[in-house]
C-alpha cells in the first residue's frame, strides 16, 4: 500500500515537472548551447559545439559572445531603467485604480474590471500605432494644444524617452491593476474599521494596514510589468525611434538583421540571468510576508 501511494503521488506531480522540463528547461538549454557556439555561414548559422577529430571528441565552446556583451551593456542598462520607471509609474497609477475598484459597490466591480481588460481585445501593434497618431507633431495632442493657444510650435512627444515610457505604462498597466485588485478585494474591512475606531488617521490606516496586506499584489504586479517590459520590442521600436536601444531590439537585430544566432542567444541568456534576481527577491518578499501573518 505504501508503494502504491508513493507511485500515485509521483503520477500526480510528474506531469507539471515534465512539462517544465520539456517546454522550459530543454529550450533554455538549447539557447545556452547556441550562445557558446560561433556564427557561421551554414544552416543553422552556427558552428557545432563538438566535433569528432583524429584525437577523439573535440570541444569548440567559447565565451566570445559573452565578452562582446560585457564590453557594451547599454542595452541592458536602458532596458532596466525603462522597465523600472514603467513599473513604478504603473504602481503609482494602478494602485488608486485597483483600490477604487475594490471599494466600489459589488455590482460595479465586474464592469470596471471589464474596462481595465478591454484594451486587450485589440492588438498591441494597432494600439501603438494609435499612439503614434496621437503623439506625432501633427497628432491629436499637438493640434488640441495649438487650438487652445497653449503652444506655438508642436511639442516633441514621440521618438524620445517620454513616448517609450508612456507606451510601456499604457500597455502593461492592466497587469498591475489586476493582481492589486485581487489583494485589495480580500482585505478584512474589520481591520480598517478597527484602526479608524482607535483614532488612526486615514493615512496611518493605509500605511499600517492596507499597504502591508497588499504587498503580495504589489510584488505580483511588479513582476508582471517589469519582466515583459524589459524585453519589449514593439514599443521602443515604434515610439522610441532608431536611437532607442533596448534588449528586445538588440535580439531582433542579431537574429534577423545580422543572422548571428550565438550572439543573440548570449544576449537572451544574460537577460534570463538578470530577470532571475527580481524573481527571487519577489519570492522572498512574499514568503516573508506570508510567514509574518498570523
């Protein structure tokens, strides 16, 4: 009976592990192997890692691609800055929205959440092109400001840092609002009422009760925004212009313009290593918060 129970447990937990191994670890291992190869005029366009020579099996692995990346880290620095700024702004904008939805009458919550996710019904590419029409010198914003007499010359609202951050915040704001709403909607109202009854001001209640209890939602929302934003390609390419350098754009150029798969694979592996740090920090934060709760 004990042996049957052991195999039954393994039968239940094995499929998720096999799924992760087949669709995550194996492709990641392939990318890591390609990053150690050299570019070549062949199909596929890289040299094999091992060949059979007169003296036996010979290795051709090299770290040249990683040395090239270490010499120019601007794309990673820019991506980290853009993603961090966008995540911070999404939190500052999304928290009040999520809090308002969580405190709204129950009959209003689903329609309000529907409005939050409504942009997902349209392709991101179409929405980015819509922002181009809004922000360009002859776009809606500049025409409205000139009609009101507020400006004499068009403002430069596109092909700069402002447009990139604006596009990232617009695209990923729902990813911040939804987990925040999940945490805020589960708050025990009696705790807030108890704090008010004890004479705490609203700011004190928020900082001492609401904010700590919503930390898991903040951590989840920050990860859902930061991770895709750091590898974004469409928004910096269309709204940032040719001068905007981010990791997603470098990957595209190496894969499709330069056809240098090993260099692109090395860029991707360094990006995975960078993203592992915030994941571990967020996991530790959530575990500590869970352990501190009664």
